[in-house]
């Protein structure tokens, strides 16, 4: 059985689905601070199988100990965390506590239970403003400019130290580039709280009529068209990389770092053009000044994951955008306006406090 922390969230819910489809038993721990139970009900519907759900906090050591005593967990995918860059500047301690202390509590409980396989959600943000492009895993980590990025780099350091201290650990640090898209069914997808911070969720909400226009943050970057360039990766490709990493952790010990990206960058203007082709109409947008803390460009060299994991992102940009649009247009308010929860779906244990 795989414990998926943060399994009700955007990436975690897609990971639960792929794990179920691959035949794994899945246990989700999520406090639902940024997600909905409905995501898990839809995962079960798509998989035709159930998972176990416990509502609780990853920082809760005694809850984790109880979970590991109650379920035959063999490995953990650790998605639970906070991810809003601006919020992390306003509430740094919450970010360090959740993203760093939460990871420490999880590892302590895992070690106590004799579980040593961990897949960790890291981010390309740990590279900072890299001088080298594309970014390989050998590029030095940078100095993240906000507590969110720092918390990911700190968590990586904690996990490295841990693996150095005890050879039983086998830890995959997966550095995501920019995950977008949704499962092709249109049943699960990204459902941010409040105003979206990221480009695609904002574009989707403009297209669906929830927001007036997109702000393009800067058109004077040293990039071909002046707008920021990123490596967008389909969330289903991304989570398939997690399953490959999990397999690999059966064979190698210590810490392994893998970039999860496509290796190709697109500018904001290219994203708008490609999205307009998907929705068949113009997307209202206006050029604004640069957003503080943004880098000009960032894309991956995904070769290491291809060689070591036998994994490569397969879905192209128009598929990413079409899948994201299917999700958003069928669920204009995200999970909020769906039907009441199905009776009996998603077993929730009495362990939740
Ligand atoms: P998300 O917010 O949709 O999912 C995170 C989940 O963790 C949510 O369901 C939330 O309720 C849960 N959670 C938060 N704090 C918790 C706690 N203390 N205890 C238990 N559950 C808790 O975010 P996501 O986009 O799915 O991201 C998943 C992971 O990937 C995060 O760690 C994030 O930092 C990392 N990541 C995301 C991106 C991205 O662009 N989405 C990029 C790089 C890394
Ligand atoms: N952008 C806009 N308008 C918006 C939002 C974004 O023009 O409303 C631009 C940004 O300036 C940037 C690009 O679109 O050029 C992508 O921005 P996102 O916010 O979607 O993504 P970032 O690359 O800035 O950040 C993401 C995650 C971070 C993570 C980082 C590196 O949000 O958590 O990737 O992994 F740290």
C-alpha cells in the first residue's frame, strides 16, 4: 500500500488515480486545507476501485504512527504542502512548518515504522535563476527568493542528511517544472482557492468568465518575444514519472534527483496563442509590469529521468491545454458545484482526529 500525503490536491489526486490503475492499494492523508473530498470520489469513479482516506495533518506525529500501525504501507509519496509563493512571503512560518517540519514528522514516523521509501515533491524553484539552460540535475541549486522556495530547498537538505545517516533510506527528489493540464476525462483537475497565482489556472478562469482579463507580467524579458518562458508539463505525464521513480527506488538507495519536465519552453505569448486555438476565440489580456521574483526563463533537461527511469513526457502543449479546458469548462467552479458526495464512497477511518 502507498501512502499519498496531500492526495486530494491537484497533483496528488492524479497520482492516486495512476496508482490505483497500476494496481496499488492507496491510503490518502490530507487535511483538505486546499482541496476537496470530491476529487477523491472522482478518482475512485475513474479507477473503478476504492482508496482509503484519512482527514488529518502531516505534521501530526501520533496520527502518522497510528496510520503506519494500521495499514501495510510500503512507500510514501509526499505531496502535502503549501505552494503559494506570495502567501509564503506573508506567512513564512506556516510554510516552513508545513513544508519542512511536516516532512520531518513524516520521516520520523516512517523510520519508526521501518518504511524507508519516499518520493518527494520538489520544484525547479530550487535552481533559482540558473545561468545554464536547459537545467540539468547537475546545475547548482540557487538561492530561492521566497519562503516557499526556501522551504523546498530546506526539505531537500533534510532528506539528503537523512539518507546519508542511514543507508536504508531510498528517496527520490522530483523537481517539477510547471505542471498544467488535467486527466483527459475532465473529471479531476486543478481547483485553486481564491485568485490563481499561476498562468494556466488564471487563463482558464478568464476563459470561463470568472475573471475579466489576464495580466501578462512583463514583455521586456530577454526572451524571443519578451515574455517569460517556462517548461509546462502535463500533470498525467508528471505523475507517471512518480510511478517510475517509485519502481526505481526499489533498486537504488540514498537520494536520487530527477527533473520532471518536457525539455521545451513556451513563452506567455505562445501559451495565450495556443490556448486561443483550443477555445476558438481570443483571450482578453493586458501587458503589465514584471511580477516581483519572476525569472525570465526556465526549462529542463529531462535526460536523466529518461535514462534512469525510462520515463519521458509524452503529451504536447495542445493536449495539455485541451485537457485543462475540458476540466474547467465542465466544472466552471471547480469541485464546488458538483453533486453531493456519493453514499459510501471513499472509506474514511476512525483514525482521523
Ligand atoms: P495542492 O495544494 O493542490 O495539493 C497539496 C495538498 O496537500 C492539498 O490537498 C492540501 O489540502 C494538502 N495539505 C496541505 N498542507 C497539509 C498538511 N499540513 N497536512 C495534510 N495535508 C496538507 O498542490 P499541488 O499543486 O497538488 O502540489 C503538490 C506538491 O507539489 C506540493 O508539495 C507542491 O509544493 C509541489 N509542487 C507543485 C508545483 C505546482 O506548480 N503545482 C510545482 C512544484 C512543486
Ligand atoms: N504569468 C503571467 N500572468 C499570470 C501568471 C503568470 O504573465 O497571471 C507568467 C509569469 O510571469 C511566468 C509564467 O507566466 O512568466 C509562469 O508563471 P506561473 O506563476 O504559472 O509559474 P512560475 O514558473 O512562476 O512558478 C511555478 C510555481 C512555483 C514554482 C515554480 C518553479 O508556481 O511554485 O513554478 O517550479 F516554484
